[in-house]
C-alpha cells in the first residue's frame, strides 16, 4: 500500500457583501417565524389572531419603510428628520 502525500484543500473566499447580508437576513427571518409563532399563540390564544397580528405588524412595518423612502426621496436623512422633530429632547449623538 503506497502512501501519497495529503493534498490540502483551500477554501475560496468568494462571499461578497450582498450574499452575506442575504444569508444573515434569511437566518433572522427564518428563525423568528418558527420561534415567535409559539410565543404569540400562547399570548393571543388562537392561530387566527396570530395571523391577524402578523398582518397588522407587517402593514405597520411597510408604512415605516415607505416613510423612510419618502424621506430619502426628498433628500432628508431619517436621523435629520428625527433631530428636527425632537428638538431639545434629541439624544446627544443627534446634535
């Protein structure tokens, strides 16, 4: 039986920013759907209410995203909008 030298495999570092972000986002969303469903069902009582709450939360999230897009379109960064709206109450890092 002849022994051949071991060949070391090298991993190619080809994962860029967009695919890496997609993997992280998929893990967060995928895990949250299965973990939070049980907790929400225990709190609201029925699967129908869980779906209704998820739908309402999704619509609220969509409204927040659209508001952020509108601020970007008019050229006002979100942090600047909140700094102007909060005035003296704004945290120091917004000053």
